[in-house]
């Protein structure tokens, strides 16, 4: 349920803040050394928001305990365009994945994920593992949780799945 409100563009995206200025709002960023969340909190307070907090440990701690999320455009910007390697898992049935997948993806449907994790990079490498399905739904989350439970620390679900990828016109 989080909303991207990047601090460097805070003033440009202030409309993303809740309309109700008393609604509990948490800012988070890249952890205790990142000042973007505290700075965002100060800006929100100056706008009259009264129930704001900072999750100091931020996204790094969240990922230690949970599965992260990434939007298709951010995946493209952060990984594809910068040629940063990641394990990209297509959680759709193998026959569906064979009809068209995001380039570089490996088909691992829910029925095969427990066996497949043995072939993943060693957990100590903290390789980014990104899982998608048709629409960013329960299948991707189910597969991502199994991968996370296997000990992989950096597991993320692509919101919107392959549908978002295609709609963003990234399909090759």
C-alpha cells in the first residue's frame, strides 16, 4: 500500500499525500543513514500533517523480513537499462510463459519453486530476485514468499506483472 513520493521531487508530488492531514502516514527510505524520510516528514509537517512518523530502518530492514515490490518501469530503469544482473522469475504456468515472457526470465511456476531454489545463487550473494506473474497478483507473491523462506534475502514482486510490462511497451 505504499506510495512513491521521492524526496527530491517532494513538492512536485505533494498531491500523492493523503487528503486527510490527520491520517497516519509513515515515510521510509534506504535506512538509518538516509535522510530523505526525515526530510519528507518535516515537509509534510510544515504542510499541516499531524500524524506522521519515519520508519528509520527503512526498506533494507523491510526486505530482511518481507518480500519487496517493484513496478515494471522501475525494474526497467533500475536493472535493464543499467545492465544490472538479476534473477527474473516468471511464476506463470510454463506453457503460458513459453508464449511470451520478459527477456531473461526463467519460468518457475508455483509447483516447481521449492525444487528450483536449490539452483539459485548463494543467499550470501544477495542477488536481486524479481518475480512476476500475469498481473502482479497472488501467484507472484506465493512464489516470492517460498523463495524468501528458502533464505534468499533480496526477493521482490513486480507489480502489475507481465501485463504492466507489455502496457509500458517494454516488450521485445
